[in-house]
C-alpha cells in the first residue's frame, strides 16, 4: 500500500530522521504539509472546509488541511492509502503485518489506525456486544524503547476503534475517505467524550474530529500498534501558533 508522508518543507531535519529510522519502508511518498501560517482562513470558510469560529492554532490548522487533502486524494482513487506523519516509527515488519491484518477485515472497512499517542487513552471494542476496553500506556518508557519496538515480533489483532488520540499513521479506503470528509466538514467547534479523560473534550485538532466519526465508520485499530511516536511536544509543529 502506498504510504504518504506528511512533512513541512522547513522540516528537513524531521524528514532526514524519518528516513533514517524507517529505512526499511518501501513505497513512501513525501507530501508537502500545509503551513498553517500561510492559510487564508476566510478562503477556507468560503470553501466550506472550516467554520468561521474554529479556534485552531496555525499548526493545528495546517495539520488538518494536510490530512484532508490526502482524504480527498484517497476518495478520488481506487485503492486504500496509508497516511503518516514525520515523527512516526514503524515496526520493521510493518508491510507484512499490516497486509495480514487488513486481510482479516471485512471488505467494506473504512479506516485502520496503526498507532496513537501513548500519553493518553485508547478505547476499542474488546468484546463486541459485551464490553469496550480503555487502555493506558507509558510514553516515558516507550521513548526509551523505540529501537526494541522496531525489532519486536508482533502479532497484531484488529479491534473496532472507538477513541484514540493522534493522527500518527492510518490507512484509509476510498469509501472511508468519502465518509470521513462528509462527517468532518466543515471543521467546527465541538466536544467529544473520551472515557476516563474528559466527557466533553474540545476540538483542538483534526484527531478530535476523527474521533467523533470513528463510531460511525467501519474503523479499526491494530493492537498492539505497528507504529509509535515519541510524541515530543517540545518540537511539535501542530501545537504551535
């Protein structure tokens, strides 16, 4: 599956780091991320992409528009694509394991989340019709073990996705992209309930919009993840602005 890597033109160091860490990946195409500081917000309002009262930072806006552009690309195509950000760290067997997991999904799957932010929760349907599961993780320990993660032999299982923070890496089908666009635009103020975190979490980024849509999609998550991130907020290009 073609992997599209979102990377700001000024993020030369991040691109070099991604390529060094993920040298085992094939079929990766870099896509210039939208620089939110250059976006004409009124133009986006007029186009129906965002609501007039959307209070995203410039970084969050650029991130959102970058993902939306790739959803549109997926919708216009005839096959699923994988979208990743430039702080992603892929397991060495990602290509084989992701293909194997997708082969277990129903034919009408919309989205598969390969990784999420370890500083918060993941909620998935552990026992369909019986009980969901809320999982927590250690981002501190993960940051010191990314090399081990890449070498680890994993046996991922797909679960229905309910909530997960971040837009680190996911695959999306043409139909899934169409549904996600229909449910997400215009991006607008909203709140989304996150179990054990906040019953009314404000929309501060495109991942919150996606979370609002997950229960309405044929959306899945790989558990354990096949992609992780150190999620270093000191160098984040999303939370600035």
